[in-house]
C-alpha cells in the first residue's frame, strides 16, 4: 500500500497549497460568471440558448485556470527544494510520478465537474432573473452529455498543463507556453489550415461541441491523449533521469 | 538623472540575461514570422489556384499584419517577467532570498527602480517590433509578391505599424504595473493572455455594457486599424489616449504601492 500512502501524501500537499484552492474556486467562479454573462447578453440571439452554446463561450475562458490547476502538482515541487524532500521520502521516482499523476486527476476531475454544474446553474439563474434569452429547456440526457463532454475537455486541458509542467519544470514558462499555444496559436492556425484539428485542444474540443470532417469526439480524445502521453513521456524520462 | 541612467543600464543587463525576456521577444518575432509565413503561403496558393476570393484579403501587408496580436502576448510576457523575476525565490542553498532585496540595496530610490524597469520594458518591446514588423512584411512580400492586391497606401500601413507598436508598448507597461502590485507573474500572465485571445473578457462585457469599450485593451484596439476595428468602440486617437491614461494610472498605482510597502 505504498502507492496509496504516496497518493494520499500528494493529495495532502495539494489540499494545503493556497494557490490550488484559489485556482479551484476561481475556475468555478470564472466559468459561472461567463455563463451568466452569455445567458443575459441579448446579442447572442433572442431565442433561449442551448447549454452547449453556453459552454462554447465558457469553456475557452475557464480552460486557462484549468491549465494552471494541472500545473500546480508539479510546479510547487520545483519552487525551492521541495522536490528534494519529496524524493527523500519517496526515492522511487516512478511510484512518485504515478501517485502525483493520480492526485492531479483527483484535483482536475471534481473541479471540471463543479465548473460545468456552476455554469448551468449560473446561466439558468441569470436567464430567469434578466431580460436575456436564458437557457433552452432540454432533456436531462442532453444536459448530462454536453456537460460531461465539457468537463472531460477541461480535465484533458488540465492534464496537458500537468505534462507540460512535468517537462519544463518551471511554472511561469510552462504556463506561458500552454496558454499561448491553446489561446492564441491554436485559434489562429485553425483559421488558416484544416490540419489544426490535430492540435490537442482542437481535437479534444470535439467533446463538447462542433463537428469535424475527419475526427469524431472519440478519435479527437485519442489524439489529445496521444499528445499528453507524448509530452508526459518525455517529461517522465526527464524526471527519472535527472538530478532533483 | 545619472542614477536613473545607471539604473536603466543595470536593468538592461538584467533583462538581457533573463530567459523570460528572450522568450517574450521570440514569441513576438519568431511567432509573428511563422504565422505570417503560414498565412501568406495559403494566400499565395489560393491566388495560384485562381481562387483569391477564398481568402479574406490578398494584400501582402494584411497577411503580415494578421500576426500582430501575437506581438501583444510577447509584450505582456516581457512586462511580467521584468518584475516577477525580482520576486522569484533563489535556491535555499544560496540563502533562499529574492532578487528584489539586492536591487533595492543597489538602488534604494524605488521610483528610480520602477522608472528604469518601465523604460527597459518599452525598449525591449520596441526592439521586438523593430525586428518583427520588417521581418513579417518581408516574408509576406516574398511569398505573395505582386500577385496580391494592396488595399492601403504606404502612409496608412506605416501608421498602422506605429499604432501596433504603441499598443504593444502600453500592453507591456500595463502587464508590468500589475505584476508590481501583485508581486507575482501567474495572475497577470493568465488574465492578460486570456484577454488578448479570442475569448477576451472585455469583448464579452462590451456586449452587455458600452462602458467596456473604455477598458484599456478594447480602447486601444483601434490602433491596429483595418479589420481590427471594433464595432461601437472608440476611434483610434481617443482610444489611444484612454489606453495611455490607463497605463499611466496603473504605473502610478504600482509606484505608490511599491514605494510604501516592504520589498
């Protein structure tokens, strides 16, 4: 049960990291705020909005905080000498990596689910209280499908942040690289070339909306997972072979 | 003035040895060139295939200028790291201190430190613009050449380049001022990169209230001219003045906060 002990230790470190709590709450609040704004903005259209349309506006904004959230399990280790202490307690780096990755997922998945639920609540409430179009009445199955897709996307983007931080090892540079790639390079390349579909965020975005001539939600997720495994694999080799 | 000049020289040396500064310059220059090459290549292919109407514009200048938003992110990175590097803790083996303590020991006058850093931020951004703009225009002209149809005069193109450079400089200074107040680079980096992406919060707010057009990034967007004109926003000159006022106000706030608190 060494893995369990290390996993619980990693969770404990995240639980006591103030920026992790702030980012967790910030992602939920930011998502809800944008969802409320979209549901009350009368420019979108006069008819009530389907939930996936609200998500199409909310998720790209919230993803920035999920990138940070995913980076924190690794970023905090390289601030100061915490990694040395961690490796002293857990000399087996492979075990540490598995436990840390599991702890990162434990942080990202509930945050993603909570953000999507908060988006729905905020959009529905804002629509009721304002003169805006509000939310369209949809079946529970549709709402759950759309919400689950958006939550999965946010978790994948957080995982992309995690593996990038694992490779680069410093929080600010990793943040600049991923945010620049996802928020700037990806949309611009998408406007210029159809091959942008193979970028990790573009491929994973099929989970919550939009269509593509080549990829489906499932194959898009596989492409994103492939990127995560590739970057994570290089980062893992670096962790296993380098000094602290 | 002698102390300010000495501080500027010191900050320039620090910036030259800071990897983050070079990352910001690389984003601006290399990113803009790469994007222009992609854009211009596709335009030339459309022209050669007899389908120029499939592209929004065939002008070499417009294809180069489409990469300008990336320069704003480079300027933000430069502005953030110029100050956030001061608050990054050293290795505990080296005492675990922060560079800001050494900086203020060498230059006790805090307004001098702030002014020197602001001058260096502008200098680095201007240097990036001096490299990026001609490079992107050269790449677009080489790829499209005379096949494209120019839609603006040389004077208009020059004015738009100056406007873009001014926007980048003020964005870098705003990022710098926010980082001084917050003493860290994570929040300004996230907020400002998100704001300069396609999911700009001020742009979303502008659909709810026209007051959002008075926010600095939206007010200054008219400086890019052309297709960057924002419906309902301020014109170029009033927008530039509003953005400059925001920049000055944030720098003053940063100076007051920096002056009054511990390092």
